[in-house]
C-alpha cells in the first residue's frame, strides 16, 4: 500500500507546500510544541531510540517544474522571513496603486519618476525564479511577472561611468550591486507572483536569478545609479544555508510493515548545481546518495523518495544535499515516522 506522510502526494507540476527546515524530531507521533516542555523533557523526547536501518534503499526521482503555491510564497516571506531578515515590525505603508512611484536617480542626466500603472503598461516578462533567504531556511520557487530592470533603465540617460545600482525602499533599505550583474542576470521589478498582484500596489519587489533574497528589496521607491571606487561584491548564502534542503512532509499517519512511504522535498544551492540528494535512516551513520547532476541550476530540485517499511518501530529519515563544489548541507532536514506490526 502506498502512503504519503501528511495528506497529499503531489505530482511534479502541482504545488508543494512549504516547510521551514523540515520537521523537528520529537517522540513518535507526539505533537507537543517545544515551548510546552521543560528543557529536561525536551532532552528526553529527543532521546527516543529510533530503529536504525543502514544504507536505506528506496526509489528516487526528481523534477524541477514544481512551484510553491502563491499564497505560501506570501506567507513564507511575509511572516517567517520578516522576523528573521527584515527590520522588526516591518510593515508596508498603505500606498495606493495610483500613488506608488519609483524614482530612477543618481548619476543620470535627469531623474525619472515612474508610476506603478505606467510600469504595468510596459512590456511584461514572466519568469520562474527562486527566492531564497541567505540566513533562514525560507525558500520558494515562483512564477513572477514584472518588467526587466534594463527596460526601466532605458528610460533614463545613465552616466557611462556608472558601475553600481541600489534598489531602495522609502527607509533606505537596499544593498548595492554591480550594474553589470543586474543586467546580465536579467533582474526584474516584480508586481505579480503567480496570478496574484503584490498587495495594493505596495510591493514592487526586485527579483534576481541566482541571488539571495536580501537583495530582493521590497516596496522599491528608488533605483539609484552610482559610481563606486570598488564595485560591490554580490554575497551568496551564509555557510549554514548552502545546499539548502527540506523534507516537506508532515508527521501524521502510522504505517504498517510493508507500506510504501512517499517522502518529498526540495534541494537548492542558489544557482550552484545540486549533484546529489542523500538519505539516512541511521542518524547519519550511512547515507544513500542519488545522482541529480542532470538537474539545471535555474530551478530547484524537487525530489521524491519512496521507501517500503520493513519492520515496526519509530524511524527518523534525514535528508541532505551535495552541491557541485562538494559542499554538503550543514543542516540536514528530517522527518520522524512510525511503523506498526
Ligand atoms: N524593503 C525591504 N525589502 C527587503 C527586506 C527588508 O528588510 N526591507 N528584507 C529582505 C530579505 S532578507 C528577505 S529574505 C526578503 C523576503 O522576501 P519578501 O519580500 O517576499 O517578503 O525580502 C528582502 N527585501
Ligand atoms: Mo533574508
């Protein structure tokens, strides 16, 4: 019998749900929030003896066209990432669609102010892109619609000396980037994710392929072009969030011996190739690796792993990914499941 943990088995072109770094390993089937337990109880819970299976065997597949459902893109970055990565208490001003403007200024012949309505009348582009936070597990893959930054820049006369571009919000949030990086990567100013407009004209956001989300300034009000002595370097993900991996299943069912359990999740390294996804059913003593070196680097690796249970007990599946340069996910993702006689 085939079972998926949680309630859904998702096809590759359908949406997948988001998990922030997978599931923490409490005891078998125990749904107790960590804050309800004393530290000692937490330790006891974590001390559950999982049945260990060396060199876990299963059937592996992956695809790359799965998208995060739009609502979850908004939730993920609207809540979780906000507390970690944005200023505390970050809130959008209630700017109406008609009164939302962006200034293109700095080393330009003449500052140009352009309204959101005019931006929406420009040539629209739709691209699949990742949004991956450099300092949290948050990661989404979305189809975004907007205009190319280079199309915006063609509206002004840029001083040929300009080598730096910064997308700022009204409070000055924004990180400088090399201008060539932004045009080569075909960065976009996005006003729509999936089929939903960003809320009430407030959230015109920069999206750039292969780039961590701290560069994805929200609620852009100023595009500043400048000449720097040293062109700023574009930073990648923090070491902890290289080869980002996640199991998306949530714990619910109990399985019977002989049941097939379908796990799914993603792996991504922000533009670097994921060359393998690895699973362990013995707390990391042995890992079974599955090759993903055919994967492109534009899209995440959305994997499925089918495992047929062989004995009763409580189990913990750990997943990690290996990037092209050999970096192994420092933070494995895990899921606990239970099997009955
Ligand atoms: N204006 C503004 N934009 C911002 C930030 C911010 O603090 N202010 N934080 C960045 C970080 S670190 C992340 S992870 C993303 C979150 O994506 P979101 O805009 O979809 O919420 O926003 C980026 N854009
Ligand atoms: Mo972030």
